C-alpha cells in the first residue's frame, strides 16, 4: 500500500517493467532434457527471440521423435481454446494419462500497443499434471495468425520427447491457412453464424482442414449450418460419391460437459493422429 501512495499506479508499472528487463536467453540450456518443462520453456523463449545458438541441434533431435502435430484454427471467439481443452481432457481420460502432450497457443499482438493478452489458458482446465506442457506465444510482427517461431517451437517440443503437439492459432478471417503446412492434421473451428451460404466459398481452411467443428452448436440455426458446411466440404473435395453426412464436419458444444459432438470429434481426430504415428 505504501508503494501505491508514494509511486502511484504508473510508477509501480514502471518499477515492475524495470525489474523484468533482463536478458532471458542467458537462462536457456544448451541441450533439451526429457521431462524438464522449465528447460523447454527457456529454449522456446530463446528461439522466439531468435538468439538460440543451438537451434540446429534442436531440429536434429526433433528428427528422432516425429510426434504428430494437430493444428487448430478458426475464427475469433469460436471457442478454439475451450475445444482444445476438451480434446486434451479426452486424450487424458482415454489414454489413462500415458501421452505427453504439448500445447502451443498463439494470440494476436495488438499493433497499437505491441502487447498480446495471451488469454487462451483462461479457458483451459485440463492442462494440469506433469505430462501436459502449455506455452502461450504472441504473433508479434509475423503478419499472420501464427508466430514466426512456431516451427522451431514445434521442433523443441518434439526434441523434448512429447508424443503429441497441439498448435492453436489466433483467430483468422476467411483467407488464412498458415497452420496447414506445419500440421499433420488440421481442425477448423467455426460457429453457425457465418452469414449467407455463399460465404462458405470464401473460407480457405475448408479446402485444407481434415476436420471442421461447428462449435456453439446449441445456437439457433446450427442444424442448417451443419448441412450447408457438409455440402460445401463435399464440393471442395469433389466427394460426390459420398453422402454429405459422411463428411468430417461435427457439431460441438465445448462449453457442455461430456458433449457427444466433442467426443465424436475426438474419436475421428485420434484415429487420424494414430495413422500419423501417435502412440
């Protein structure tokens, strides 16, 4: 309380920033250790700052562990973080906590202030325990929905021995698909309120996504949205020999406990990741 009286709010903020102003790279270890999340966090920080001397060694170590990457992207506010949390919860329950899972969540940097909220973890309740690692990243000046360091961060997670890497991007518009080249399986999350059916023609990720989740499926018009998106995915894939109901489009309610739609999505995602090498 005395500091507040003497320094004021801005003075306390300036004091905190001054105390935090030191070189974080000096703490990064030369090599990654298994079961050491602190070392992994320090290496990712150094990679993010572009000042890690042993970057080549990290990528070489990652070659020995081709852990699959699940890329999750979608519109802002669609519920990507909540859905990620529910998928992680199902992985933990279904696999009896055997899997080591790394989550890389990216939030946008505000151009005006240069800051990022990094608020994805607010929505996550299943990320506790020694086998779950979570790291928030900012887009910084990447100009895309992913951070420039994301490929390096994925390699670091693989080098640290994680079995599955989940990369969640910041919110995107209609024409962004930057996560697709980095992921072994991709999930596009949207809501029923996408506008007219013609808007679906403009969504780039419907061409690339392995799975589509229409989240917040309890909203009005969700069944119609599910039908329209299934037909659009069928057209994009030219899968006219299959029924629209066979398309990998799921209605999910991530905010509902034990939602059947999320469980159906989990089983489809798990099967795809198993084919990509997940233990």
